[in-house]
């Protein structure tokens, strides 16, 4: 994607474009994404070019990644062919396009690069620290050679001290081993207690919506089965306008079947659903 960084405004002018082949003879193309909260009323219309393609320059704040998609004739979604990457959307088997403006220096609005001066400075610092480390042992050696008599007198004392500290260390190591095993045991029990189910097995729940449910404390099929449709709707509404189109009424019923391991019944139910709605 074409990007022109504006230093003074700490922003970037991004060219959103869709080729003629992707429009399938569409007459209107607009772009929606994180930058306009996926609101159709705030959709940015692209201009049609002579070659049949559509494009529009949009100025965005740097330091973020923006998900987006194109809407053709207000009825068909299309991804950008030149996006920086693609990520899973809240809908099953549907991806969003991504324009990345994160790897940009906030002061210069340019991609972050190490200059030659900084590389030289770091190299000098490393050399200085290396010199210090080599000089220290020499000083220690001279001190040792200057006092050979002191070594002989301290040898017997150090042996007895080592023997005493050795017994203390053995006892301490035994205690630490017991303590570590207790910590590991408590950690494993906590993990098993908070084990989460794969909520995406419920039709209508994608990876992002599953994350919203987990953040709200609904981590298992059992908890989802007990949740009311009113509570689930409030979770979706709080996440933003892009999630308002989801209908969670069938999710508790599906979750109950999944909790009981009734996968055949769940499959039959999902065959009657369309996007999780009866």
C-alpha cells in the first residue's frame, strides 16, 4: 500500500485502492475500518479512475494497526489486494485487511532505523566494558601474590566455614525443593480449575467474540449455557458498533449441548442455523 508520512502532524497519508477486477463491475466502493469504527454512515467513498479501479487517500495517525474492508455497492465486502496483512474477523472464515503504521518513530514519522553514530557508540561502550572486565582479574592476581602468608592462615578457617555452610545449604536445598513442589502443585491445580473451552465451536462465535466472552468471565460451555441473551447482547454492545449485528439467542442452547458432549445434536441444530440465528 502507498504510504506518505507527514512529520509535522505525526500522521500518514494512506492510499486505499481496489482494482477493477475486484469490483466485479461495481459502481460504488467505500472503505470501512477501525478508523471510522466500521460505521456505514461514516464510510469513506473511493473515487473511480479511468481504468475502472477505485482509490482514496486517507490521513491516519501513526503508531497503530488498522483493520479495514471495502464495501462494493453497499452489498458485497471485498478485501484489499495490497494490504500489509490479513487477520481473522469476528465472523467465521472471514478475514479483514490490515494497514500497519506501528513501526514508525513518533518524532520523525519515518521507519525506525539505527544510524551509524549509534552503532559506533554502542560498540565503544562494549569495548570499554570489556576492558574493565579484563583489568579486574589482574588486580586480583597482584593482590593474591602480595599476600601469600595470609592465604595459608585463612585456609584452615575457610575449610571449616565451608563445611558448616555446606550443611546449611543441604538443609536449605531440601526445604526449597519441598516448597517448589508445593508451588508447582498449586499452579497445576489452578490451571486445571481455570481451563477454558473452545467457544468458537458455537456457531456465530468467532475468535474475537470468544475473546470478549472470556474477558467477561464466560470461559466455558457451562458458563455460556447459563448466560442470558440480554447479558450476551450487552457484552457485544460494549465492544462497539461492529458487534451489534450479532444475535446471541442460540448461543446458550448450543453451549448446553457442547457441555453435555451431545455433538450430533449440536450439528443438527447448527444445520438449521444461519450465522448462529434460527
